[in-house]
């Protein structure tokens, strides 16, 4: 092969490698649509009135994700769109007159007849099920009833989560990066003695709107 042809081949290979490094991550169009739909649903539900801070944070995350996608930072954009989606869902969850769940009924001290009922303590552990993430676990009404407190669960189970994630060869180079990698069957401790400051710190890390106070406080 002549030298000129060799150069062309080498340059072509370099171009392919560069393209792979730039475009290796798929454009997060589906995540963008899901976030936009969730925000639209929250707006229709009246979240601008009953959860303005959550809605504003969702819209901000959506806008940030669009900028990142325009700059081809697809992984960052995907994370921003996921955050926008979660914030919008959190806003929807604050709608007034939401039907009470079974766990809330069991926590009631009495029924219509006045008969006393047993008050069950909140669980101190949780077994991960298919399709769950720490955000979803944290928002269960019998866990924290607040998705933004998921870092509390991550910190309490960091060693187990990190070990499994590292063994699976998953990327863990971002702060709280391993928190995204949980697997069905893992048994997590659920902290019940966190201070207000610890809760506020966790909510701040999770992207909750200021002043990071937990629900009801």
C-alpha cells in the first residue's frame, strides 16, 4: 500500500474514533419528551399554585438539559431530564385532596366506629424490587414520603451499593454515582434517626428546592 493511501486510512480511522467518542452516547430524546410531558401534566394539575418551587425547579432542569443536549453533552442532558421528570412528579404528588394510601390508613389511630387500630412502626429495611431506584423507594409513604431524601438511604448502604456496582463494572466516577446502580434483592437499611440538618443536606444533594426543609416542616 502506498504512503498516501496509508495516511488516508489512518485519518479515516481517527475520524471514526473521534465520531465514536463524540456521538457514542445516544441523544436523550425519549428522556426529554418524558420530562416535558410530566411538566405539562403538573401544569394541568395546577402545580403552579400548590407546588410552585418544585415546578420551577423542574422547568430549570429541563432548560439546562436542553442546553447540554445542544452542546452534545448527552449523558449530562439525560441526567438533567431525569431530574426534571422527578421534580415534576414530585410537584404532582403534592396536589391537594390526594386519596390516602393503604399504609396511611393503617397508621390511623381509629376507624369510623371508634375502634382502636394497631399503629405499625415504619419499616427499618427495604428489599429492592424490579424497576425501583432510590428515588422511588424514598418517596414511598411508609419510607420517607419524600423522594429527595434518597441520599440518606444511599449513605447508609454505600458499602453494599458500591461493592455491587464496582463488581458489575458500572461507571462510578461521579459524586453519588453508585446510587443509580441498585439491583433487585438487595436489602437496604432505612435510617430513622436522621437529624433535620442531615435531612436538609440530603435534600440539597438530591436537587430539592431551597430551603431544603423536609415536607411538613
